[in-house]
C-alpha cells in the first residue's frame, strides 16, 4: 500500500470515528426499546476492519490476556447468578464494545504519526461543536422553542438512538447548551473538556482554547471541568506543575471576566449537590457508596465475582435508592463483576490507555471519566473516543520517532 493511500485511509477513518461521536450520537438503529446501534460503534469496527485488511493493525497480547480474564470472570458471574436478574445481552454488549481495544496500529503505520493527526482532528471537530453551542445558546433569545435543544424530536423513529435524555435543562430562565447534537449538556461538557486538554497541553492554539472555554461555560455542566482538573492538576512531570498554575490562573481570570455575564455562579452553587440526595452530583459521587452496601453484604463469592452482568439497574429499582440512573463504571463493575472483575477491568483499561503515545494528562482525564463520570461502561461513544485518541496508537520507539511524518507535514487545512 502506497504511503499516500495509507495516509488518506488514516485521515478517513479517524475523521469517521470522531464525527460519529461528536455529531451523530442522537442517530442510531433501535434494536430494542432500550438499546440501539449507533454510528460510533459501527465507525470503530469499520475502521478496524479496514486497518486489518491493509495489514496495519496488530493484536496487543497483554490487552488480549486481560480482556480474556475479564470475559472469564463475566462468564463465571453470569453462571453463578443465572437464576437472578442477569442479562446475557449486557455481557455480549460489553464484549463487543471492548474487543477492538486488543488491537493497535503496526509500526509501519506509526511512521506516519497518526496519533498526532487524531488529536488535531478531534480538537477541530470539537471546536466546531463549541461554536454551534454558542450559537444555540444565543438563538434562544430569538427562538423561544424547546425543540432548539432537542433536535432528536425531528428524527424518524427508525433512526433515533434509544434512551431518555435531558436535552433541555433550564438554568436562570434559559436552557443549557448541548451543541444541538449532544444528548445532554454534560455530553457537550465532556467532549469539550477533552478538547481543552489537547489544546492546552499539546497544540496550544489559544483561539481554539477560548472558543472551547466559552462552549464549556455555556453547558453549565461540571463534568468537563472535573475532567480537566483531573488531567491538569495531577502532577505528571516537570512541566505539569507550571501548566497547572497557568490553568488555575486562566480559570480565575475567566471567572472574574465572565462570571456575572454568564451566571457562572451556578457552578459553585452545585457544590451542595454532593450532600443533597436526588441530585446529579449526589447520584454520581455519593449514592454509589451507599448502594454497594446492598451488594457486598451478602457473601464472599458475590463480593468476588459480583451479581452478574446487567443486574445493577434492576437492583436500583428494587432497593429504591437515590442512585437514580447514574451508575459510574467503578460501581457497576463491582456490583456486576465483583472486586475481581473490577481489578481486571481497570488493569485492562489502564493497559490500553497508557500504551498510547498521547499526553499523560489526556490519559488520566480519559481514565477518570470512564471510571467516575457516570454510565460509561457500556457507552459506545466514549469507547470510540478512547479508541480513536489513545488505544490505537502505541508509543513509538526511538527509530519511529525520528522517521518523517506525512501527516504532520505543513498543510493549510490542518494548521488553521
């Protein structure tokens, strides 16, 4: 395969993955009332198949072993609880979602430095979403219609992603921005939070940072802000302390300049959610600890292998907790796959994230979001982000790093 065609293929499938995550999460093919196949899952598998066909994908042995161990624990958990509320489709969905992560790009493909292009393309697309979010927020002063924040209402049932989402969330008499295409403002916040870290740590395009920051502010969601804090405030090297200082300084300046104009006091007001039942913050970060008492007070075997795949939501309904629908990955793993499954799954994710050559700050942010942001264990959209940004691009050796890069060559379309 010629280098030009190889480069074009990388550009195509990376763009396909990120467009599906950022602009097409509302579109899907419903298989059941509660589940649909979205573009992001299809994009990952189509891209992987194209790479395999071109001989540009190889199996990462450690990831394969860890996934096999996770699947084995899942099977044991399922068979041990087969007379309860276990769900075989939930187990199959987990396997389908994470199977692509055992693959990584081959050394011949890494000579093109596609991981650099992947970060740039993701940030470009996310910046476009931020601009749409700003426009959407301003339009509500002219178009007083809730459908401005729920374009899924215009989609036919055959192409509408399954699930119930808070598309339009009011704040101070207005609606939080979701960028038109995201299911909720928190989704917009996470998408832009990842892009902020890419720009702040790696690309340093300050105009993009300003646009992304404004989009983050208008989402009025703390999900992206916590993600950014986890990525930038945890020391990772000599330059990380300096970056953390600059980040805090910029955050304070933005707060002082835009706080009254945009009503950013809503962010600080939401701190009380951490001790207020039936709120988003409580459901994400506090209620899981209370809920797990129901699952770990039974016997040692259940504590080790869990109650079985897909059992956490029926348990939430039975116990009538304030856990709501926010089942963060760590709690879902412990309840359904036990402490043994949690340890193996965490090792698997750390393995495929930290084998990548993207900035450490981005790896930490992705790991935090997957573990604690809420409901992301079986999220094909977030899995596609981790796959396209980090898992597919293992770190190059010294020889690879010195090789010429066609993807990083100056190009007007990539440098804007």
